[in-house]
């Protein structure tokens, strides 16, 4: 039963948005500070040493929060680009598109498109189009034909 609770908590944390995690950690901060203070007391630190140690923990916390927000923003931009490209391909019944056409249509550079392909390798792949043009292709799900 404890494994089920831990699994459900981990699943909820994975689904949480960065802002949700920030609010949760902010609300838990008084309890965390108290526990760190207990640890520092058990280690025999003076109040000055404990204050400096807590300051260091806060600096690390804020650096990690900023990094998390940056990574989240970058991921959202990548997901938007992926969705725009796949949506365009689907709406026009295309499976492939050249990097040049995508740059003209959406303004994404070839370097950025390559990073999108690497970030979503199960949905997009590199492709060679007619005229030896570089591009990308959407990965289609295979339909299983049952033969009897």
C-alpha cells in the first residue's frame, strides 16, 4: 500500500506544472526550514553557521526554480513548434516538408528544426525530399491489417 501511495504521489508530481511545484514548495518552506535547523543543531553548528547554511540552501533553491522555469518555457516552445508543424502536415495531407518550406511558413531555422526532431524522435524524423532537399517527416502510426 505504501508503494501505491508513493507511486501516485510521483505520478502527480510528474503531471504538475512548474508553477504548481513552486507554490507547493513555497508552502512547505517553513517546515523545511525547521527541519534544516534541526539538522544544523544536531551537527553542533552555531546560529551564525546555521544562518549561512540556510542562506546557501535558499540560493540553491532559487537557482533551481529559475532553471526549472527556463527548461519548462523551452519545452513549451518546442511543443508548440512540433504541434504547428504536425498540424500543418496533417491538414494538408502531407507526410514530409522541406526545412526551407518550414522556414518560410513558420520562421524556424534548420538548426532549431533539428533540435525539435531530436526532442520528439517518436513523432518527427529527418527526411530527404525530391531534389535532395533536407526536411522532416512525420512518423505515422502503423495500422495493423488483420488477415484471416
